[in-house]
């Protein structure tokens, strides 16, 4: 066996020491990660909600925020930042420190549709967020004014073709999920139902109730009272299964359409990109636990929200697919980014 002479041993020791230092330097951040997760959170968390206070989305954010606060022992403060299809609130979150103390609760429009609407969007949904997961899905229901002589999607299509370009639908804004869904119907069936944008979902629903327009797409909770009193007719639900809130209303697929013809919206959580992975995972675990609580699930279902799996990987994949999907749809229907 060869012997290491003193000089060689010294050189060998110096190399080993240098290698060890490099290894420890590389591992130091990894060793610190569990400590970061254990100490988080030690102050209030701000949850940015890009919707006005008082609606169903705001109520859902506050319900989950209260449970998060109880679990963490720290306040979760709701910061409503409505406007520009969610881009104002989403953009504000990307400018916040990536430390886990600024959380975004936004919808499919903010993440997947806005890149097709704005030339100078303040964020890139594929690069600027660390996704936590989708908490709820919310199907849209296609409704018609109560006086219209149609009872389902199968009757609506020939009626719309007989009255080509004489019928209108309301949406809650240009590029909104309501417009995207209705234009998907127009493109698929070859109908010509004209778009009338309103400033919000409430005015769009009331315009349909009052007969100013003939159709709209809405969340179920927003139109359920009007369906029950006969002022609106539920024609089809854009979801894989019938809604327990509208058990008599068929899905689009049951009506002969493609299953994803009316895209649902969702509401999910994200953080600024580069937030430490243990913090992302910690929030994901807590939110997943909260969404799984029976009382929370019941409350969500009554509001027209369907609890989801809160998977970071699934949400990131959905956003990536949506950016491409809605870009194609925007081009098809002629929406020009502003």
C-alpha cells in the first residue's frame, strides 16, 4: 500500500478541507429550510383578494383566512384590490417580498386569461408566482330571460340561429370568463349572439332578469334566487356533473355539447415567485386541511363552490394550459390586447 509522505499528506488535507467547505456551503441553505418553515409565520399574513368586499369570493377568502389565522396563531388580513380582471391585485403580489407574508387568492381570469387581454400585464403568470393550489372550482350556468321560449341548450341553439345576430348576452366585462364561455358557444354552434359587457356580474344578471339581454353566464349562487322565482331559466351547467344546487339542470355534455365547452372558473392561492419551498408547502398543507373540513366543504357547496385538491403541481399545469387555451380563443373571437 503506498505511503503518504508528510508533504503529500498536507496537500491531501488541504484539498479535503476545501472540498468539505464547498460541500457545507452548498448544503447550508438546505439545512436552513426546515428552520424557516418552523418559524413561519411569526407575524400577520396579508391575503390579497382582487374582488370587491361582500361577494361570495370575498366570503370564501375570509372563511379560509380565519381558519388559517386560528391554525397559525397570527392574523390573516384581507386586502381587497379589485379591478382590471384581477390584474391589479395579482400584480401587487408579485411586487411583494417572497417571504410568505403576502398571499394571493385569485381566479382563472387573473391567472389564465389576462395574458390575452393586456399587452403590458404587470406580471407573467408562468414566471412570477409560486403556486399553492386551486381551492375551489365554480361552474358557470347558462341562463336565459324567463320570457324566452327555450328551456335548455338543445332548444337555445336553433332559436339563436333563427334569430341570428338579434339576440344579446351580458357579461361582466370584456375578456371576462362569461364572454369567453359565451363566445365558445358561438364558435362551437355557429350562432351569433352579440356581446354586451356590463360593469360587474350583478349588473349583467339584472340586465338578463329585466330583459335588456336574453342570456348570460353566471355563477350558480348569483342567479339561484332568480331561477327559483322564474325570472331566469337555467339552460345548462358547465361542469362535469350536475350541481347539487340545480339538480334538474343538465350539464353541457348531457345536452350534447363538448364537456369543456363552458370553462369553469376556479379560485386558487399563489405567492410571489422564489418564496421558500417549505413555506409554500406549509401553506398548501394548511389550506388543503381547511378545505377538507366538513363544515367548510358544506359552506363552499352552498355558495356554489366545489372544493378542490389544493395541489401546487396541478394548479401550475392548469395555468400553463389556460394561457395557451385562452390565447387561441381570444384570437378566434377577435379580442385585441389593450
